[in-house]
């Protein structure tokens, strides 16, 4: 009686952690130099695409998982009605009193956002969206969007900058392929992050093939 052969176990693919690239992207977007018009749209899109925004009476409270972004927003708004409630390694919270007044110049109109047009606006909106909701993995960069119309708006806006982003099915996200990520980061003015992403992705691919 011949011994039974055990089926060969398949090697499980290694999962590379791309969160350092996401954090680095947010940090670079906090530090990037930009014209006032670009900064205006950057702030607006950051708030529009951040999923953890709550309205409490006449106040708006925004929770960020990236502490330096909370500090950056507080300094960018520079208003007595804007307060940095807390900030630390696990994120930060910003509270805006009378958001209709404070954020009016940024395009906040009765609970929704109105973005401007032109290349400067496109750059600011793209930066703000990636800053708020961009995440990296081995399949590229994905930006979670509040709705399908916002997803279509973002892909159109990014195309004005020469960034190839495609809408996804299911949850609304603008997706950029791994091959297009370096060019996208360059268009956003943070090309330094591209090398970090490329190294991690090469590690991920080599791990899957080993």
C-alpha cells in the first residue's frame, strides 16, 4: 500500500505595509509650498474629503488620524473660531465654530462645498483629496470619495494636471495604478515620496514571487 502524498502547501503572499508612504505623503503635503489660491482649494478639499467630520450644533468637529495634518489645518485657517482640541501620535481634532462664516471663503455653502476652476484650483483640490483620503498599497493609490459625483469630479480635476485616475465600482474611489503613482506624486509637487513607494512596491512584488 503506497503512502498517501500530502498536498503541497501554497506559500502565502507577504503583505507589505504601505502606511509609511501614506503618512509621508500627508507630511509632505503639510510642508509643500503653494500659492494662496492653491492653498485655499487644498484646505477646502481636505475638509470635503475627510470622512470624520461631525456637525455639533453651530460647530464642526474634524478628526484626523494624522496629527500633523490637524496642526496644519489649524495654522492654515488661522481664525479665532478654529481650535486645535487635541493632537498626538494617534491623530488630532480640530473644531470650527460658525463654520458657515469661517469656511465661507473656502467654498463652504450651506453644508456643501463649491470648488473653483482652473489649474491652480485643480492642484489644490487634488492635493486636498489625497491629503484627506489617499491610501497606498501594492495596487497603487486610491482616494476614497464622499460620493460618486465627487469621485467623478476628482478624476476630472486630476486629469487637468495630467494625472490618470479612474473611477471604481462599488465604494466611490479614484484609483491610480502603480505605474502612474510616481508621475501623480510629481504633479502634486511631492515627488520625494515616489521613491519610497517604488521601493516598497518592489519589496512587495519580490515577496510575492519568492
